[in-house]
C-alpha cells in the first residue's frame, strides 16, 4: 500500500504475517500437500509479475492457514527475469478459474498498477499473460538457471 503521508515522504506499508517461522515453501510442499493448489497459484503470480526473487522463505502459511507470498520488491521487469523456487508445478495445467482471474490483464493493466510501471513493463506484463492464456500451463524452466540465491 502506497502511503503519501509517511513521516519521511512517500513510502509503503508492510503487513506482518504471523505464522510458523520454521515453515516455508520447501517444507509446505513436502509436508502439506493440501497447500499445493495455493502454492501453484503463487507460481502463477510469480510468472505474471515476473518475480525475480521468490525464495522459499518468501512463502508463508499464516496462523489462519492461508498461504502468503511476500517480498515482491523485484517484480515487473520488462526483460524476462523470472527466478523462483516454485518449479514443482512446471508444465501443470492452470485451473480455468485462475485463467479467468488473470485474463483481463491481457487487454489492459488496471491504472492503479499500470501507473506504477514503465510502459515497457506494462507491455511485458500483458504479453506474459497473453502467452500463459494460450499455453494454459505453468512455465517450464528448460535452463535450470531460474532459481534465486540463496534458496531460502
């Protein structure tokens, strides 16, 4: 959330997520199969947002059981720079309801998001969405190089 009246000028607020600090993407994937649909949803977000820094510790389960992706400081680059630890769902079909959720982005980026992006970043976002809507499956990393460091 952008805050224009912050004490030191324009800034943002962060929301603290309470959860088990020992859990992260790798433990959730291995120990909690009931989270897999939500983890795959985070993988889709990472592709659409072109997240370049999805570490395992950036995936949390809140005390309410909800899965949260956090730390999105390195997203929306015009150049394709996807780096994530979430490759376990690569090639899996994307559920129709999630494709429906992102489909409006193929035509237009909402002004409250687009206004924060460079026009080239906005165009790249639309192209990623158009591509994933055609493929209807999560991307596959054929290079083995699209992992952030450190992994956790």
